[in-house]
């Protein structure tokens, strides 16, 4: 695997690859890689002849400085995992390689940015768009692979691509879970053994919501049931459980074409998110 720390280095290498006919699949990450990330790499390898992974803990998308500080950064283990997965290129820049001081950025994507995660993490999606747009400019991917785990993020990036007419195709990949249902996340390493047990309530609530929808229960009743289930779990503080239209992320109606249930909760000191597509 080729490893680059500079924009210039990776750009030059990828331009050469494109010039000889390769197409590029791109998997942006913040590292602390797990099976979820590696499933994106695998998906990218199905479509692209050169697969690029970036590892960059992007400061502009953190609204909590403590969260940024304690974000795991096991770079040596990450490199080993990428090598093993057969990734072709790693781009791992330092903060000052990506940002020249206090840059300003704002892209209006309407309400999408302010709903759900946006309400609990103000400014988060502006930071995400800022860094992903920069990374797209550097890597110039044909395809970019994002996880359904961050469902709202996929919708936000989709909006950015469409509003800025970016020449990249977005691929959303399924959520990888532990055998017990817990959605894999870099933040899971902060969970204590007790937290790990309590955290299972999130995937349980989502699975039950999907089953109840199949059975024909109404959306409000499903949401109330899930809320009650999560709220009764010790050590768990529910932030939201919403059943929404899969495109607008506004509350779903029975005739919404796509319907997604999204949840966020604090389990111990760790904030977790998860979701399921229920139609
Ligand atoms: P992160 O490093 O958390 O920014 O995640 C990088 C990418 O991996 C994002 O597109 C995430 O949605 C995706 N991802 C994170 N966790 C999972 C998972 N459990 N399954 C599939 N994709 C995931």
C-alpha cells in the first residue's frame, strides 16, 4: 500500500493512475478502523481499480473539544488492517496539511443539516461537508463509499454533491454489526462491559420497530414503544428515536416511499447512533 501524508503527493500519484486508465474508489474515514470500514474497502474493490482510504480526524466536525481529544488514533494497527484488506493507497494528512488556519465554509443544504444529528451536534455537517469536499478535490474519486451507519451524513453528502455538481458517484454500504447486533463504531472502544450490554437496546429497539411496521402497527405507536424501551434501559440516555422519510428526514407518513428509523443515545459516557431502513 502506498502511504501519503501530503496533498501534493497523493494527488500526483492518483493523477498518474488515472492517466493510465485506472478509476478510483474512495473511502474517507477517521481511522480506528473496524469491520465496518473494511466492508467499505471491499465494496470499493468491487467497482474501482484503485482504492484510496483516507484517515483524518477532522477537527471542524467536532463540536465537543473533549470528543475530538479522546477520539482513538491507532494508526499502526490501521495501516496493518488496510494492508491486509488489500487497500491500494492511504492518505493520512496532518491537520495543517488540510487547513490553512481558520478557513470559513458554509454550504446551504436547507433543513437536512439542522434535523436529528444536526440538532444535537450544531455545525457538525458543515464540518463534514467542508472536509469531504476538500478530500474529493484532492482524490478526485469516481466513486465514494459511505456507510449507512451514518445515514444522515450520506443524505448530507448527497445534497452537497448535487448542489456543487461534483463528478463523483455516491455508494451507501450496509451497516456492519457485532454478532449480538451492536453496530460497529470506532467509539465502541470507550464502552465499558456494562455499557456494551446496555447499548444492545438500540439495535433491539430498531429491530422491533421494523417488525412492528411489517405487522402493520402505526408509526406513532412504534416510535412510542421504542422510546419507552430505550428510556427504561439503565445507563442509557435517549436523545432521539425518529421514524422519518428516507430522503427528507422529516417525520414519515404511511405513504412515504422510503422510511428509516434513526436513533441516538448516550450509553455511559459514549454517544452512539444507529438506524434501520424499515421500508
Ligand atoms: P468514521 O471513521 O466513523 O468517520 O466512518 C467512516 C465511514 O465508515 C463512514 O462512511 C461510516 O458511515 C462508515 N462506517 C462506520 N461504521 C460502520 C459500520 N458499522 N458499518 C458500515 N460502515 C460504517
